[in-house]
């Protein structure tokens, strides 16, 4: 299932993010299709999380546009929206590389907070809710049921009333995904969901993600280091290196792309210099800052053979 | 296996080492105490015919040093050397013993509060003290929304109290009679109460806007400054606020239009009772009780509403809140506004009770006391605020009663002057032993199967 055949949910066009003189993302364009799992991979420092932060409004990109199209053809220009409005209106949910749960609140409360905007409307922005109006009581009951549904999906229903901070690491990862799903998104952005998971937890996670794609029909955009996760479940992979896209296609295509192999397995010095120059000329010839950044490539990266 | 007996020899040896170490430590403590106390206690200056003379008091120094060294030794023998069985934190046991009787504490307290004025032996002094404590409980509950739930450290809370008090004072003495005639005066309190709340909430929003992007220490400093600004404006805007002299002659509350006066048309005559001044005090007591319970009821309800959960989520992690589509700006502003509103109500009550307001009543110390009540009670805990208010305000008042100490202590000793010292020491001690306040459990706002309390060491304190 490749991206080309499907309608694009998310279109990223010429996305550029500069921090002072450092170009974290240079002229990145890709699309993510509806009902696809799109993975963004790349070595450390390739700018993957920066892409995520641009998509979810935590950074304002220097250049470029990010267009999200709902099924009803409603378009959202994400680069112009506040972070919370992206979740509220455009329905893009995200998780974080370092898990950000509400540790002192119960698992169920975490999921209830995610349904804030629905419940806020039902509670008449607190005015009628304070008298426990029937509308709010019903909405509140439905929200608990919806949370329970996601707790079952994430296998956490037995721990619903435990504080989120007491869950084991793998459960916290799944809870964060369940919490993001409770915002009823059209696109779920996961920042390294498999980081720190053991193989069994990793498998649970894959099952959960495939379920989200196939049953919920929700597109997933994910950043991942763990190749078994990426190759196993992705429909479409975008490879970044130094903020520049070096490959884009199905898992099979990406796996055999020489540029990806070079970036991941490392190359000899002379060869690398060639690659760097080549890339700088080809991809970002118009931006001299790129060559400078690329030249700083640390030796450790060449040895860093990743799975 | 042969080496096992060795261990039995270790004990006496270890003891003697410990004894030597303790002796050394105690001696060291004594030397340090002497170095510190020598100049401070040992040398006393006094004025003699226009010049300073020095009095040496080495005997007193010796006594003090002995006390310090003795205390250190006692600590060694009684506290530090004991093998401490560190209890591992129970992982949220389903039903905590505390929770078992906690269910009955709140209703019991409310019932007690309702019958308090009619308990035999309860005189005006006790009811007055109860009114004072209830006022602080209400302020504590109001501040708890801002500090305990939303995690925004507010050191200028008393400003909203002042706004409420001045709103009532000005409206009741000048504006309402001018607009609607004198007939309105007995009703002034009930008319002004909501207005005072709204005005205080408005000022809460006004304070909230500039501090939205501030966190932690910076937020604390700005709120502190805000509190002082309000007080300084009250002092200096003499035309409007009466300046340092304040506003006097504020109408006392009436029993829904029936004033508490002797004779025809008064409360006592209407109900066929003998006139007693305490009727008014008891009425005031019930007014503040109702206001405080209202504050508590609203807060408890809000915790179960999305806005309350958003406050708590904001305290836990602001970035995660934003990623879930929560407008953190309006969430913070509602916390400031609602917290301030309750301070406005309490301020109105304060003005009608005192009959007089002046900037003197709204100094930083008041903010500090209210914040101490919240922190001491356990951030976010409603019942904790009650306990802490009783302890702190009660302690202040108890010191007025310790007149027997005057007989024991040297002449010129006045226990009232030591009350801040004692309360300060108590705060330090309580924070040392119960760093998260009296109540260290957070109750979940929604439950799927069974309610489990959350230990507060998991709960964030907020970053401002």
C-alpha cells in the first residue's frame, strides 16, 4: 500500500526550520495518506522531532506550509495555528519522546482530560455543568465509556484507577497513545513510541497501532528508531538526514535505497565528503548554511550502525 | 562457613567506635555553639549615661551551650542511632485506613460547625474566633484553587480580599445610598456580595493576563508585587479610598432587612426574643459558614468538571495540556478569576463584620498566612485547609490566652509578642516532618471501579 494511490491527508510543502544559523529542517516536502502509517526515520539529530514540533504547532516553521485536509475537504494550514488549536480544530494528536502523562492523576483522569473540549461544551463552559445538568451528566458518562473503550484497546482497564505515574514504562507509552486517541484525532503523531520497550511490549504496541489504522481508520505519523517496528507496520517511509529528505517510498524501496544505507551504516571519509557535497548541491544548493551543518558531521555517526 | 562467627565480634567494637564518634560530635557541637552564642549572648551592651557599656554573661552562655550539647547527645542516643525500619511506600493500597474515616470527618465537622453557637459554654469570644477561622478557611479554599489545583503560586492573594472589602465599604457607605436612598442600606450586604465577587474576579483576570507566561519564582514575585500595588494604591488614593485612615461606619449586616437593634423593627423584637448583642455575632457566624461551605461546594464540583480537571492537568504538565487541545490561557485565567472571586466574597464579609476597613488589614502577612494554610494543609486538599486554618489561626489566638506564662517568666514577658516566632517554628517543624502538608492524599475526580487515593509524592506541585 503506497502513498501515491491514496488521497493525501497531510501535505508538507517546502518545510524549513532554522534556529539562528542552524537549519534543522531544509526544504522538506512529503505527503501522508489517509489510512496509512507513515514513518519518519533518520539518524539521531536528523530533525525528526523538529518536524513533529512544526506539525503540531510547538514550533512555528521558518518557511513552508503544512496542509491538513479532513474527509469533508476542510483544510487547515497547521503552520499558522496555535498548538492547542491544532489538536482542538484540526484534530492532530501527538505523543512525546519523553512521556508526558499527568503522573498524579489516575489513568482514567488522564483520558478524561483528553476529552476536555467535548466535555467543556457539554458542561456549558462550566455554567450549566456546575448544576450537573442532564446534558453534562450524559456527556460525562459517555466520556467515561469512551475512555474505557480505549483502556481496553491499550490493555489498561485493570489499572484505570491507579495513578498514571505508577504504571510500568511500557504501559505509560500505551496510555499516552490512548490519551491522544481520546481527543478523537484524524492524524496521530507518535514520537518514538517504541523507545525503551522490550520485544513483547513492542509487539503489543504494533498490534495497537495496526488496530488504530485498520479499525479506527486513523492515519498515523510516527518517528521511530526501532527498525522492526518501522519496517513491520509502516506503509510509507520518509527518511531524513540532516533535516533533508534522502528517501521516500514503501518500506521495500527505502530498505534498498543506497542513500539510506549510506546514512545509516556510514561510509568512508572520502566517500562521505562526496555524499555530503552531492547532497548539498542537489537538495539545498540555494541554502549555503546547509553545507556548513553537514560538514560538522560527527565521526560517531559513521560507526553508529542502527538496527 | 568458618568465617561466620567473626560477625559476632563486630557489635561491641562498633559500639565503642560509635561512642567515640558521638563524644567527638557532641564536643564539636558545643564548640560551635560557644562560638556562635559567645558574642551574641555572652556580651550584652547597655547604655549608661549616654555611653555604651558591656555586660559579660558567661554563665548564661555555659547554660545554653550545655543545652545544645545535651540536645545533640539526646538526638544521638534516641533518634539517630535507632535502626530505622524505613517503611516502603505502599503502592496505593485499595482502601487506605485514612480514607476509611475520612468519609465521616467532613460531615462531622459541618454538623459541629452548625451547632457550635448553641453549645453550652460557647460565648461571644469563641464565636468570634470561629468566625475568624472560618474566614481563613474560606480564603484558604479560594487560594487552593489557584495554588493547589492549578499550581500557580500566588503571593498576592490578599489583594482580591482587599478589592472585595473596599467594594463593599464604598458601595454600602457612599454609592448605594446615593443611588437608591437610605432604605437600601440594610440590604447592602446581600446586594454587594455578588458585585464584590465579580469585581475581585475581574481583578483576578487583570492580574492573570500579564503573568500568563511566567512560571514559578517569577510568577510568585509578580503576584507579590501586585498585592503590594493594590495596598499602596489604597493608601495613596485618598479621595476615593480614604487613604490610610480607611473607611469607617460601614453598615452592619441585617437579618434580611431586619437590623440587629434593640426595640421596634429589630431582629429580636420581630422574633419575640430578648435583645442580645450576640444575635448579630451568631448571624455573622452563619453567614461566613454558608459562604465557606459554598466555596467548598463549588470547588468540589469544579474538580469534577472539565475545567477543574484541566487545572490539575495544567499543574501536572502544561505542554501535554496544550497537545490535548486545552487552551491553557483561558484555563489559567479562570483559575485566577474564580480564586479571586471567593476572596472578594470573603473581603465583603470582612468589611461588614469589622465595620471598618483600612489598608492595614491587607498587608503581605495576610497573603502569607493564607498561603501557609494551603501549603500546610496539603496542596489541593480541602480538609487539609480546615485543619491548617484551625492550627495556625488557633495558635495565634492561643498565645493571647497564655497569661499564666507572665507569672512564670521574668517581668516584661508578653506571650503575644512571641506568637509569630512560635507559629514560624511550628511551620518549620511541620514542613520538616510532613513536607507535603497534613493531607498527603489526592482524591481522584472520577472513578471507574474503585476509588484509590493517590499519594502526593506522585502529584506535581506546579511550576507556576
